[in-house]
């Protein structure tokens, strides 16, 4: 696996960020079928979904800072933050 391949495997994009409760997650093809879990700032799970497409839209009605974790069947994990505004 070359350096360029590593980068493409790990590139997950959340946009817009921050947002008002509707945002999109864009994943590489290698992550299709991955589980995406979103937690609030207290560490409580607020949403979980299997990513079936390269682009998925999320709707969250909980305001504040959230964390996401995406794990694919190859054992690759990605995480990040998304901010939901009032």
C-alpha cells in the first residue's frame, strides 16, 4: 500500500461543519458498509448507522459538539468532531 493509498483510505469528510442539525458524511469506497456512530459531548451514543453509500446525510436534533467514529471491515477506524449549532 503506497502513501497515496493510505491517505485515500483514511479520508472521511463531514460538511458543513459546523451546521444546524443536517450534515453530510463522505467516505471512500473502502468504507462502504462501515458503522458510523455519533456521540454527544457526554459520551452518550445519539446515532448509529451503516454507511451504504459514499455520501450519507445525517439529521441530528441534539445541539452542541459531537464526536463520530467510523470503522470498516478492514479494521480501519476514523474519528472526528461535528458541531451542531442552535
